[in-house]
């Protein structure tokens, strides 16, 4: 369980499936004045943008409001997508999306496919 910035509610990161290389999770938001809501996130899936409630290997930092997801396309973890979202009020805005599409047995490099306007590359 985590808190959204500025006391805008709480989130729960719920595991759905666990595999050797990754855990599939969903994020639930509870606002003080409304019911709970299953959040959906924009994702890049092999060249196509989609919206899904499922994230992978999620981390969330209460202090900064940064949520990350690392989806591994194979069990080696040498390819996939890494996405960063920033809490903004009660929503999350994608800040960055990096991907490595070739599963070649080597780490990196991941290339940046999306960078939120005004965000600086790390």
C-alpha cells in the first residue's frame, strides 16, 4: 500500500501472477471521497500502444510519487520495456518509456521510445 502525493488517496499494488522472471500486478486507487478504482496505464506492446490494467515488477515511491514497471519479454530479462509514471493528483502520467526489442542474451542497451515533454533523459 502507498500514499498518493498531497493526501490524494492511497494505492494498493496487487500481485496477480508470479513467474520466475516477473510478477504481474494491478494498481488499485482509493480516494477519500469515492470508491476504489482499478487503474489502467498506456503501454507499448511490440510496436502498438495499448491501455491495460496489468503492470510488471512494479515499484512505487511514496515520497516522489514515481511508479515504475519493468516488463521482461523473456526469462533472461535481456529484453522488454521499462516505464516510469509520475503521480499527478490522483492520476499517473507516463514520463518515460525505454525498450529493448531484441532478445539476444545481452543486457541493454534500452532505447528511449517516449519522453514526456519537459522531462530530462537520465
